C-alpha cells in the first residue's frame, strides 16, 4: 500500500509529498530507473527538459500500465540564455516536453531558474498562466526563485505559483524562504534533499539518530523534510536505495532530534551546494 501523504496545492491538485527525481539519470537509464520507482510505489516523478530524459521517463510511465490519474508528473522549462523567451518560445518548449513524455498534460510545470539578470521570467509566467488555464498543466510553479522574484510575480500576476522547488537540506534549510512560501500559499519542494555526495549523511548528528531508529542516514534526513512539510524528490538508480528512500513512514523524529538536524544549517555551516539563483545564467 502506498503510504505517501498528499499535499493540496493552491490549484486544488493533490501532490505526493515524496516523489522520485531523475536529475543526472541518462535517458537510456531513465526508463528502467523510473520503472523501478513506480513498481516500488512512487507515484510522483520529477524530470526537466534540461535533464534530457523526458523520453525515457515517458516510456516508463507508459509501460507501467498505471492509470494516468494515479500519477503526478513534473517537468520544467529550461529558460536558458540562448533563447528569447517570449510567449511562442515558451509554448513550443512546453509542447516539446509533452511530446517527449508522450502525455497530453503534466501535473506540474515549473520555470527552472529565475535568471533575474535577463528580466524575462514575468513574461514567461504570463504564458504559464495560459498553460494552466488550458488544463495541459494541472498546476504551474517555479524553481530556485528568491523572495524578491516571487514579489515580482505577485506584483504583475494574480496567479500564485503552486510550488517553488529549491535547494533544501539540513545544511541549507531555507527557513526564511519556507516561511515566505507558507505565508503565500506556495508549497516548498526540496531538490538535492540529501545534499550532494556523502558529507551530510556521515555527520555524527545524522548517524546517531539513524542508529537510534535502526534506519539509514538518508531515511532520517528524508523524515526531517517530511516533518517540516517539504515535498522531497530523492534520486537514485540503485533499486535497493530507491525502495529504501520510500520507506520513511514507519518512524518519527522527536523534537530533540529535529532540533539537532535543524542546527546543522546554523551559522557558518549553513551553505548552499548548488548555484546561487541571483547569479546563475548558463
């Protein structure tokens, strides 16, 4: 039985709180990885145009035989610097993603980066409004947006992003941004929820809690996210790890354990491992 709780987005769409990410999964491997995840019980899959694996992801969805209404598929617009992002370009990119996925709609469509130096994400967002109104995306949102970027959208559009997918893990907990999301009715989704590499998962504060619960360090960190209300999309191509990352609903962290993980992001330890959204433009 699928134990993953669902979070209601401001569009009315229900989104599983734990999904499967396919960042850095080659297209040739995506069909098998996503298929394994769906067999394990995942029902939310997160891909993006820039990942180059929408075709493999779509093949796995088709091969699964699962009813479309049971699945939640997210993809993202790669609003890169080599393209002028007017309405027609956005619509072409969206159509291309749907064609590669082999779907007539996605459940969530995101602007991948704000790229504030280009000053075009409001134009893109206005086209996202059209896509949402058409029903071809059940919800639309953003990724890597800062508070000031959300302010720009709020000033020029009545449509509030359903989700903001950002780098978020105990070493970079984004407490202020999460509070902003809560105040605006935006769901916080974490990419790289386990950090990158093994640094986070080998910290004594994490391993001690894992030992106390008889769980892996990754399961402890994913539990931390869930108890904070974050949507998470861990990625793996290892079948055992894919299943393990889903098995995080049989235990809970107590207040002291949660506080110990919260403390990892305090002061100098609080740092991002990915690009700064204020500067990223590649």
